[in-house]
C-alpha cells in the first residue's frame, strides 16, 4: 500500500472536504493510513484544517470508519504516536503527540455513542492519556508558521471524553482529578486558554459523581502548594505557576457562576485568590 506524500494527501483531502468522496471510497485504506502517517505534519493547513477535520467528519459526522478500523487507529495512537519523541520540548514532534490526542478524543466520543471498545482497550486508552499528561513537556500553544500545537488543551479534550464514558471506573476519579489539576502547576506559561479546556474534564468529573468537596479542599490548599513550589523553582518559573493558578481559578469561578452550581466551591476560589 502506497502512502501518499503530503502534497498528494492535501489534494485528496481538499477534494473530500469539498464533498467529493469518490476517490476515498475506492482508496479508503491508503488514505486513512496516509492521514495517520502525516497526522503531525508541521504544515498546519494539512494537519489541522484537513487531516483533523476529515477525521472528525469520517468518525463523528458520517460514521464512515468502522469499529475494527477505529480500534486499530486507537492502538496505533497509543503504541506509535502518543509518546513520539516525548522527551523533546521545542521540536515538531509535539504536533504528532498533540493531534494524536485529538484523534483519540474522536474515537472515545464515538465509543460513548456506540460502545465498540472492549474494557481492556478503553483502560489502555485511559492509562495512556494519564501517562501522556504526566510526561508531556512541550506546552506551546500557537507556533508561528506552523499553527496550533496546544498539547495540554487537546489532551484535556481527550480526557473529557474519557470521563464521559460509562466504562470509566469511578475509582479512577482521584487519579484523573490530580492529573488534570497538576497541569495548572506547570512552570511554563499556559497562555492559550488551556485553563478553560482543563475545566471541562474537571466539571465532567463532578457530573459523573465526584464529590465537589474534593475540588473545594484542593482550592483551599493551593496557597500551600505554591509555597512548596517556591522552594525549588527560580523566581521567574515560580511566577509562571502563580499566573497559571490565578488564571485557572478565575476561569473556574466564571464557569461555575454561569452554570449556577457547586456553590461550595466559589467562596473558596475567592478566598484563595485574595491570598495569592
């Protein structure tokens, strides 16, 4: 099976995006393989506006990709793509990792609707996403000339789909809560609305039954956690963490106020912000 070059794939996907699926219907396997091969292309037009957009259409809107193929795509994501050059912090490899989490989010969303993943496949996806968020060090949002990387925001979307899935064991809630909340303690500035995207899976945990007291207690302890950070970070990095925490708390307060629920949390947010 021939993998299409980036330019060939762009031409094919643009035709598909315009509504003509004739070539795709005859060459599905080659096109899907090529989309996976180039999922992390530094060409933002190909990566974001064509490959991701077409995966969204084929998996969510048209439901064209069958269960076996989606299971295969999930396995490829976990074993070949999600941890691709994970130790690198300023390379194009982040595009592969970040857009793999978006592909996983689509597959997990479809599984909520049609329940095709085995419990083992789902558990592997959960463990993979948790490990990914623990290991990812490249937190760039928009990269000049190459478009969005947005690794933390994209992973948050995938975790949100994970939590929405009935297969998730509530015993996993504490681990997921901590992996989500730990993202705001990063010593890199999260400047592209990552806070808002991280709030989605956090509130999803509450929807699925996690006690709001967990968030309430953690919010109250944030000044203490920041003091601990101050002991081992230089001043610049420390103030990056403070920025991330304050931005997150403000966004969480607004979101809770809009939805008019979990009243216990809002006063603790205001009290904590006054201490920072």
